């Protein structure tokens, strides 16, 4: 990353962070999963109680922190240690492009503005067979493979170990989310056969003018939900629904953040709403976070779940094909678009 700020990374005036008056979220929505690890409690009862807590967190905030999540406490540190030691030439050899969206990039865009971040994306599955392009009429399929740097086995293992932990947690949360909506705990699992789940490293170098840039611009996650681990440097902010104010979330040791996404908003027929969030940078300290995205299979049609639609609660969204939506959003990371970035609101049924 260049030592001076790229003009393409300068945020529009109205989107720039106000670093002189940072406000913190004082009562962080928090869920303790230790009952799921206990041998001395009724598991069914524990799940129901946790589902109720999860419902309240998602309903009010759209995200929550999890402690006693079962992941190795040093998983993120191992990724950070190995990623920051990768030679620049090794990273650039596995650069992402429009034909293979897996690998390294320092050119990510959010809504046509460059993010102050280096990323590395990889699939949970080592390879997936998908349409060659994400165009609706594409008939050609190709095998996508992860784009790992050569001769860096420690880095690859650290990443894979991290994702092993997040995927286990992801499926535990899937059951609780279903229960929180009054559904059977396995209701959502079939959508994730042949899933598009992937992980990402976000590395935020110190920025000489952090008041002008963002590590990741304001956005909503387009997946079902995201499991996000962060280091000890603060920078994750959420927008409060009631007044649009940005609130910084203090890192809690050995916790992860779970962010509700657009698919969950649609599935729940807006019982839950995805949360707007962003990553803020600073001029002194590097910061690293890592996430795993809960993304269903390419062919899944996303629509309000039948059980949550009725005469008094009509469907608020028309169905859309997840793979095509995902492809359009992924494409917007690579270059500026002449048209607005596709949003889930584009599928909203207008009364």
C-alpha cells in the first residue's frame, strides 16, 4: 500500500468519519454460548434461551458479539502473524481479477470509492464449479480454485484453521437464528448445501489522513450473516438505526462479532434488518480483522420464508437468485460502475 493516500480513496465529504468526536456503543449486545458447551444443562432449553437473546440483539441492533464461541483463541493471531510476513511479490502473484475473484487485492471498492485495505479472499471449499460469468444466461461452467501464495504453507494452514472454527460456529448460529424466528432448528441448513461460504482477511495499514478515508466504506453485508474476528485495535463501527449515528464498538478479548446480512433480512420478511457498518482507520496502528461469510448455494432463490408470510404479513420482497446477486456485488469490488451498485432494496415489493 502506498504511503500517501490515493485520490481514489478519498471519501465524499458526507461519508468521512468524524475522528474528533468518536462515540462508543456503551451497552454492547452480547451473547454467551457457554451453555452449549456445558454437559450439565438441558441443551434444548439452552438453545431456546439463547435464541430469544439472539432475537432481541438482531431486532434492535442487527449484530451482536459472541463469547465462549468455541474457536481457538489464537486463530486470528496466527493469521495476522503469517499474513503480515508475506512478501509483496508473493501477494501480487495471487492477485484477484474478474475471472478469478479469489486471492489478494489492494484495490477493493465500496460503492465506487477505494477502501484503505488489503484483502485476501478464499473459499471454504477448496474448489467450486460455478457459471463462468454471473450473467443470467451464462451456460458455461468452470471450476474455481483457491489462489494460495506458493511456498507459504504456514499462512494457508493458519487460514484454514481459522475457517474450521468459524464454520462450526456459523452452523451453530444457523440453528439459533432459525429458532429465534420460531422455525425448526434445521430450517435454514438445506440452503447451504454446495454453499458459497468464503473467508476474508482485512488488513488496514496506518493511513496518513484517516479523516479522509475508510478501511471499508459504509455498507450492509449481502450474505445471510458474517462471523467477524478483530484484533485489539478498534475501528469497527455500526450505524444506529434510530438516528443514523455512528457508534464505535470496543474490541472484547476472545470475542467475535456476528453481523446480520441482507439475506436474513429477506428470509425474516424484515423481522430482522441488516445493519450498516464500516471500518475506520488510524494514522498510528495497523489493524487486522478476518471474517467468514454465510453464503448459500449459487442456485438458491432468496425470498421471505413461507412460514413468515401471511395475510397480515405479506411478502416484502420478490425472489432473487443468490448467485446472480452475489456476482453483481462481487463485480463491483473490481472497478467503478456506471450504474448504481445492486442492493437488496431493488427487490423490495412496493405497495
